[in-house]
C-alpha cells in the first residue's frame, strides 16, 4: 500500500495530481491504495478519487492502454461516448488520446449522449468496439466505463478476459504520463444529429390525449426522449432536465426506486398527469409511475415487464422473450399461455443480449419481441441492449390505448393477474464490500437458523444449470423461490424473492435481510 502510494507520488508527471496526493491522510492512503481496481464483464466502476482502486485519470488511462494493446494489430475503429457526470467528458478525451497512441481510429461524441445512442453508433459506424464513460444510475461520487463489441452487446467473456489480462499487467502511472500533456489531435466528431439517425423511422404522428410527466433525472435522456415523443404526437411536462453532475435534486438517480420520482411527482400532481416516466442518467433504464384512482403508483421492473410481454405476445404464436434467472416466475406463465418461449440467462444484458442474438440468427430478430431484466432494463427495439428511450414510447402507446378505453396500467395489471395468476416479486440489496464471502458462508451454512422448509438449493457456481458458472444461490421453497447474489457493478448483495403469498413474501424478505446483516457484524 505505502509502496504503491510512494510510486505514484514520485513518478507522476502531473504536478496537480502530485499536489492532491500529498493532501491524502494516512487512512485515505490505506483505503485507496490497498488494492487495484478490477475490470470485468460489466466494465469498470467505482468512486472518483485518487488511488489505485478508484476511478481517476490514471485508472482510466490504464484501461484505455489495455484496450489499445488489445486492438493495436487490428486496424481498429472505436466509438467513445460519455454521460453528464463529473469528469465523464474529461475521461472520454483521455481515453481517446490513449487509444490514438496505439494507432486506433477514434470516433468521439462531441456532446454527452445516452448509452442506447452509443450502442446504435457502434453498429452504424461499424466500429470494432465502443466505449461509454458512465456510472449509469449510481450516486454522484461514482463513474465508470462500459465496453461494447461490434454487435452492440457488452463484450463477451473471451474479450473481457483478454483485456483483463492486459489490464492487470499495465502500469497506470506510465499510461497517464504518456498522454496527460498531449493534445487530442484529429478525431472524427460525432455530433447531435446522431440522435436523429437513432430515431429514424420511430414515429407515428397522431393526436394524443395522454398527460405525461418525464424526468431524465438530470442525465442524458432529454434530447432523445423529447424528439421521440414529439415525433409521435405526445406532449409532456418535464423536470430535472438540466444536466447536473451532483444530482442535487435526486441523490440516488435510480428509477427502480420510488424516491427517484420525488421531483417528478410534484410536476405530475400540478398538471394532473396520467403517467410519469423516468430514464436513468445514461437513459438505458426506464421507471414508471401511473395515476390510478387519484393516487400515483410505482410499477416495479417486473410489472413493466409483464405489461410489455402480454401486450407484445397477445395474438401471436412462436415468439421469444429473453430474460434472466432473477426475473419473476410469472413471465413463464405469460409465455406459456401465449404459445411463446422464454429463454433465461445469467443476469446482465451481456448474457441476455447474446442469447437474443443467437435466437435472432435462428428464428429472425422480429420473433424476439422483448429482452428484459427486473432492474428496469428493457429492449423492445432491434438492438440487443437495454434502451429506456424506445421503451418509453412503447409504454406510452400502451397507456394511451388504455386511457382511450377508460383504463389505466393498474387495471391492465389486474387483467394480467386474472389471466395468469399472481406472483409476488420482491427484491432488495444490502450494501457490503465482501458480498462474495457472505455468499460462500451461506453456501456452507444453508440458512439453517431461519428454519425454512427448503426443497432444493441450486448452486450456480457448482451445479449443472446449462449456464456459465456464477457465484449465486437459488433456494426453492413451497410456492416460490429466492436468489442471493453479489452485485456485478456495486458493493452490494442482492436478494430476489418470488412467492404466491404476498404477506409471506414480505415477511420472509425481512427475515433474510436481518439474517444476512447479522452475518456481517
């Protein structure tokens, strides 16, 4: 730890960074230099501070150098984008400068843009890889980097492992010293008209009655969503439009959670809106609240998934929905009764997008009607990654039809439950740094102290699930199941619980949370 800190202090050429390093107290030095930041299938994400295990100019250049080394003999082209967070634009330029030293052709977004637009640009410009500087829905202290392959899907395990091998051998100080005082030089700029290309053909101008409030949560979504809704005849009231790296009006800009809607609710009540839609800061996730009997009700990620699935499958046959093993069991019933097939993968759109691409090659992309995850990620377009922009349009189209019939999305959900039955789908997360160790301990103890009637335990690290090995556990109980897994992007342990009895589900979730917290102490 001391050696690594001293190495940074004595070798970094940037005097401003050296000055700030000298301000770190002993505790910060211990925390920030105790390990190295890791790179995985979900990319790289962390708190923005100086240190070898934090997101900063040096660790960004370290990853950029690793990507450059991976691409250097490939005559490669890379698209680079960024969101509205603090340092995102700066990091995107650093990444570009670093790649150029490896002979990589760089196409660089001039202004911030949503992740779905970056994914579109990847295939539009036929790039070999694409990069977005974003920490998605995390708090203001975070930033990160996601990498996509030429097909617009987050890089697969093989590419990730090759870049990781290079990343682990790369010296971040040398990487930064090589470029920090260099000018950007010649790049191909991608301007705002890329949004029009992304939205090309997604319009049906007609008169609409639906009253809408929209919030991009001070992130990237406003330009694209505004154009899309206007193209389709929708008018709306907006709030939290101005990009705000500090997320002053929304400490945790995650549309999974009701508190993220606080500002939008004020606008919706004032304007008597029928629906509120929210996209997260990089606009790849969609959250929904709906007015029903004079009350605004937040829909869960699974409930939006049920609505999309039933709407897209009704009147069809032999279609496919791709989702993950932590998605509600009700989706199986919806597919079964609509003569569709559900394909479940490990969590994350890298896995789901890859499966959707595989099915599309065999059966046609038009027959894979929905890819979705319970954490508010949906793909209803021809892409293979989550997209809160086009998902917004589909949700509003459905809500408009319901309003014309005198119904709301809550009425639609009630109809869905009457057709397919109801499964309570709950999720929660516990913040902790050592979630992998806690899973290992639970693997050993089997939750015996909870005295549950566990019918079966599926260990995704050991059992034959026909899926790649991953460190999480599924417990099958009467009329339901629950899954425990470490988060792939944050220091959290996540809990997913499905049960036919809502009261029992709520009780069991509290017991699980208390049990796991007791293990941590």
